[in-house]
C-alpha cells in the first residue's frame, strides 16, 4: 500500500500545483479585469468633479454644460481621446471605469468618479484674469497638499473636439505648470537657501556686496543688474528685495560658498545638476518636471547666471510652489501636492482617499524660518499696495526666453495665514504683450480662494 | 454492477446538468432558430442515454469516472455548439463525432490495460508504436509540421505518443530491480532506453515546432521518474536526484537560450504593448474573461468567437466570456475530479499507480498550459484542454487515457500458475495476498 500512496502523492502534487496556479489566476483576473476592459472598445467612463461637485469631465457625455465650461482645466484634466497623455483622465482612466468583475460593465448608473481637490470657480477666475495672455498659475494648500488652482493658457475645451488641432497654439495641449521654465529671479530663493545652509544666518547677514549696475567676475564675464546705475552696498535682505544680480554673482563667487556645497544643496532641493538624470514628480499619475541647472565653476558666467535664474536653469512652476511650502511650513519639508481627493468605484464606494505626504527635509527648519522672514519682509515692503489685504511672502522674477526676445514674469510666494495656507506660482509669458501683471493674478487668485 | 442506485442517480445527475445548460441557452442564450437548439438537446441527451445503456454491458467496480467523462464530453459539445450563437454546422458535428470517438477510445484504453499482464507482456509494441509514430511524423507530415492533412480530417500523430509514453513508463517500472553492472555503475537499461526515447521525442517535437507538447511529455516522464526513485530497493541517492534536477534546469536554460526567435517572442512578449501582434490572442482572451465576469454574457453572446482558435487555444476564455468564469471553473473542477479519482479509488498495483500518475500529469499539464498560457500567466503554447478544446487527435488520446484511468480502478488480476518474483513485484502487498 505504501507504493500506491507514493503514486497518489505524485498525483496530489500535480493537482495541488495546478489548483495553486488556478487560484493565482482567479485572483489576478479579479484584480486586473478593469485594466483589461480599459484596453477594449467596451468601456463606460465616469465623472471627474472639483471639490464642490462641479463637473470637470463627463465620461458619459450626457450632461449639458455652458460654453467653454471645461476650458480653464482642459489641458490638466484632459479626456479619453488620446490626444493628451499627461492629464488626470488619461493617467487615471482605470479609476473612471464603470466596471467591476462582479457587476460587469455598468452602462447606466455607474458611480465610478474622481473627486479632485481643484476649486473650479477659482480656477476659472484666474483663467479669466489672464485676459488672453499666456502662462500658468498653480496654487495649493501647503499644509494638506491639495492643489486648488492649476490653469494653463492657452487651453482647450475638449468637448468641442480636435478638428482644429493643427492650428492650435503651441502649448495648448499641456499644462505648463508641469513643464520646466526659466525661473528668472525666483531662482534666487534656492540660492538664498543654499547660502543659509552653507554659511548660517549670522555669516550670511554679515556679508555685503557692492552693486554698480554691472559685475565683472573672475573669469571676465559680466553680470548686468536690471538697475543700470546699481544698488550700492547691500546685505542679503536688501539684495532679495532688489533682486540684485551682481550681489548674487558675488555671493556665488564668495570663498565661503564652495560650489560643491551649492551643488549638494541644489541636488537636495531636486535639481538635476550638470549631467544628472532629470527627475520628475508624479502628481496622481501626471508627470511633472522638477528642476535642472548647470554649475561647473563658481566664477563661471553660466554657473553664476544659473544661481540667479538664467543660464541653463529650468524649474517647473509646481516645483517652485513646492519649495514655497517648505519655507511657509517652517520645516524645510515640502508638502507633496495631489489632485485627487478621493475616488469612488462603480458602486459609489469611496476608495483611494488622498493622504498628505511630505518630502524629506530639504533644508533645516531654521533656514526655512529665515527665508520665510526674508520673503515676508519683501512682501511687506514691496507688495502691500499691489496685493492688499494679504500677508504674503513673495519673490518675483523676470526670465529672458527665446534668446532674450521675450521676457516672462513670475511670482512665487505663500500666504501667511493659518486659515488659508496657500502657496502659489504665477507665470505670465511675454509680459510686454499684455497689460496683466503677476500681482493682479495673485490678487484674483487669493480673492477667489479666501473669500 | 456493485451499486445500481448510485448508477441511476449518477446518470440522472449528468442528464440534469446537461439539461440545466441547455435551459440556460434556451432562456439566456443566443440562437436564431429553436430547431438548432432542439437538435443539440436531442444529440446531448441522446448521447447521455446511449452511454448509460452501453455502460450496462460493462462490469466495473465503479462508474464514477465514466459519468464524469460523459458529463465533460457533452458539456464540451454544448460549449462548442453555442460559441457565437447556437449552430449545428459541420464543425459541431465533427466535434460530436470526436466525442463519440473519445468514448470508444476510453473503452479501448480500459480493455487494454485492465489486466496489466496483457500490456506488460507486449511492451515491445509500445516502443515500436512510439518509433512508428515518430516515423509517421517524419515521413507524412509536411516539413517541420505536426499535422497530417487527409483532406477531410487532420491528424496530429504526436498526440498519440502521450498515452504510449504513459504506458512505457508504467510497464518499465518493475525493471528498477534489474540492475546491470556497466563499468563501475549499476545501470537499469530500460531506464536508459526510456530516457533516450523521451529525449528523442522532445527533440523531435522541437524540430517539428510543437514546443507546447514538450512540457506534457516531460511531465509524464517526470512522474514516472519520481516513482522510479521511490521504487522499493531502488536506492536512488539524493546526489543523483540533485544531479537530475540540475540537468533539467540546465537543459531548460540552454533550450531558452537557443530557442528560435518566434519562441523567444512568445516567452517575453508584453501582450498589452502588442495587442495587434504576438499578444493579440492573449489580450483578447483576457478582455473576454473580464467581459464575461463571474456569470458570463450569456451563451453565444461573446465576441471571442471572432478570434482565431477560440474553440481550442483560448477556449477557457471563450467559455468564461459566454458562460462566466464560475462555469469555466466548474468545468475545470470536473476535469480535476477525473484526475483525482485515483485518490478516491486507489489503484491496486504499482503498474496502475504509475500509469495513473502519468495520465494525471499529462492532463493537468495540458490544462495548465492552455489556461495559464491563454491568460498570460505563462508563455502561450496553443496546447488543447482535454475534452474541451476542439480537436480530434487530442480528444481520442484523452479518451484513451481516461479509459486507462478507469481500468486502474477496475483492474483484473489473472492468476499466475507459476509464482514468479518479477511478476508479483508489480502487485501491491494486498493483491499479492489475494493472488496467493
């Protein structure tokens, strides 16, 4: 009988292996069935809502909406046409699938939906405030990471189709907030953070450099100041307020600011320095550029401009906004932004609720507090008339693009208000062609979010 | 008949099961005219009744596997006839004929191996049969093909090697005790021959580009090999076992390394990035299963019937889509029950035990290759699911093997006039006492 049992053991072995395989298969199918269905031509998509229930995407295509209802969020939310890949719908289409393995494909009454953190009314107000100018604005709650506004111009109302896709302006089908741009003097915030981390506040505030309107560095390169007659002798606070280029060129060249340490801190901040591999943020599936620059020699023209905000430096508006959160929070840790508040499945059950996450410590809390004070002072001294009624810490910037033919205007900052902890980045492209200023956009933004 | 009540109720159960399936088609299925459905019902129920009548003439200890066989065969007929809508075309009629052939083959298998001595004394014919089939493939099949096209029917000769290999493993098991000194090694010549034959068959399959069958042959041999290790007085060392496993791993590695491009493409294909190329069938199969859900779209209401080889290579997915994954799993359970029958009704001799293990290995590996392959768990091979997939050669050989399985549960032990050590060693101690 023992020999028969051996035969039975072999049979049992084969059966057990097969049954184990079948179990894996059933679990796999159960889990991945929505994914399979999304690859077929048989799917029913649900809705995307803003934080107050306003529709941002209608997968059923059955609702009626006012003209250009989706224009302000068109290139962020996107659709299922396949024309825009780096959008919320395209990257989370499986979450909108009104299908489950048990219920099958639900053609009517499916409740699969994405509830975003966006404030559609505020988004629309900011979009309208551009008055036809191009650019983008992104704002989020720096305590929770909820993206409240993210608009990019020009945009598209995807419900009108893509018949005129060939004649669309460049940048229409992407959210510029997610793309690297020349940061201009907003880059000086990163340089101030680096200087504070390297020297400490006492040494940095004890330093002063003279600006005569132009600075010739050790290699013979000249760094021009936007104020041709110069700012005279300044300390770091004055230099930030004046956005003085020669001051920062001399700061970078200072022996107390070794380049290796600057590179180290820049990398911590998220820059891809020199030949580093570019890094990206993932915001609910949407790929967002971070920052990159070239830093080779403290006395090098490109390196100095890189720390000032020109040269090879590129930073995405979202990244600029996130650094503001690390400053505003006073922790040196960025709040990671998110667009999806929660998701409901085909039955309407809530799943995938957002959780606030923070980055590693980029710089010390004392540095964060010092930079926060510098920016708040800048806001108090220079922006109380243009952004009234709000206590803001800000840094403006002007970035030369298209070989100096165009200038973009930027404003990064945060609202120092416990009730409305908002960090933002505003970009207006080719500022000379429009009468709109970043401050006006900021006022519209803060009014829409705070009132 | 040992238990007529059981016989009657088992029969009723099978008829009710088929009746329920036919009713499902009637209420939820896709059929253009009721005549086709009525004809299908008549064929299925008629075949059920005919089978019971035939079975009355066969004396057996148990009929459980027989009932499972007719259950799965007519389930298969109903599935095949309802894919894409009930139809009784020539393909379905061909399938019904192959089902009848499978029943006949099962009776043949039963008769052949019920008395182990009958086959044991004729094992030279088994070796000759394997050699003959390989020769037939070499001569009759097109260059590097696995099919013989007779015009009205195509035959896959390699399928018939499977039961012969099972029998070769089982009939040579007692040779374990006959070791011969060769150089400084103790050699069992029949083991060497068997290994050589299996290696030759596998290489031949490789040459014929029928790589999907190799795991089945390997599994049959592996089950026999494991039982050889366990054979009394074999004294198979652990070192030898480790060496054997290492050799298998090495052979697999070398095989993959030198595999032709079309094989490598299947091994490493990402079906979702190539849904119109190499990943077409698998991606469509998975979409079909997802489309069907637990309870299916309804018989005949799927889309997979438009996909090539829906009735054999991806038949599990086609059934899942139209009948639901639950039904497809139930179908699998029936096949597993057939395979596990030796656990409930133990074979009475080591010969029959080895044979059952080989058959179980062949059926489970074929099921695994088809189901897991079509669902992208393992590389896609195109092997059939026994009794479910359309295909005459597979159906007949599967029937033959199940008949052998039934024989193991209803063995006949002819009395030996002269007591021989060699012969008796094949019987379990229990049977040895009975024989004495």
